[in-house]
C-alpha cells in the first residue's frame, strides 16, 4: 500500500517536457551531470529507447516549469532523443511495461531503476559509458574482486559512522534543557580526537559516493547519509 501511494505521488511530479533534443554528455560535465538508458524491449511493448538525464546542480522546477534564468531541469526523460517529461527528484516516469524511478542525494544517485508492471523489484538502468557511474560499472566488471572489496569497505565505513553517530546524537538531544529535565543527560562514551573525526567524515563521504555510483542503498547501512542529505 505504502509503495503504491509513494509511486503514485512520484508519478504526479513528472511534468511535460519541451520536445527539445537530447544533448550528449561531455567530459567537463563529469561531476554535474549523468545519463542512464532504458533499451527497447518487445516483450514489454517498449519500442522506443528512453534516456534519463540528471543535472545535479540544476535549479528545481517552479510550478512544474524550469525556473526563470535556469537552462535545464534537474531530471529529464527523453524518448528516442526527444524530451518527453521533466521533474524534480524523487520522481517516477511511466514508460511502456513499467515505471522508471529516480531519486538523488547529496552524494549522487540513490535510485535509477526500471520497475516492470506487476513487479516489486527493479533493475538499474544502463549508465552512459562516459559518466562516473558508467566508469565505475566498467571498473567493477573488469575487476570483480576489487569491486567486492571496495563495496564491503564502503559498508563497513558507513556502519562505523552510524554506530558513532547514535551516541553523539543522544548526547546532543539530552543537552536540550526540556529533554534533560525529563530524562536526564547522556554523555557519549566515545570521544574521538579532531583528526579521527575528520578522517571518518572524509571516509564517510567517499563511502557514500561509492554507494551512490553503484546505485546501492539500504535503509540501515545508508541511514547516516539518509539523515544528512538524501532527497
């Protein structure tokens, strides 16, 4: 029930595009833009090729339209190279045979999946080979062993960050006078030096970016990044 309601709300976020042609991804846009592809599939009744274009620094739409002075939408869906719809993320685009779900975060993408009709599981769209996600995907296919190690390290770093965040959050909350009067104060048993905190923050950003580049997200593993920036 919750999934259907959320998807219905996200579908309504998609607004008509202007029919403009898709521009190719350039090397200087590596950190600010990405593209993903959904290929035609006869068994799903999908005869056209779809592209999702994401611009991380684009100004959000205003009333479903590109803001004055802005040039691009944060997310745009193209069919055979022609702009079909635009939206603010998170959004779901209806396509023949299912929907494309798009969600972003402060670290990149949280979701870029096609979910077929009648299915609850989705599969990731194919990244542009010149995008950061495409380069990361190519590295993973060429070096599967290193790919698994990097993925496990990212999980470990985020779980350590989460474990450290919980007592620190409890200490912060109980320092509020109203809360302290009712439940008392709590002092975190873990007090790290400044250099250790800085190292963990940098490692956490890299781990979150790794998870975003591989379109991996879990409600617990990525809880720390969810509270600190996921849309």
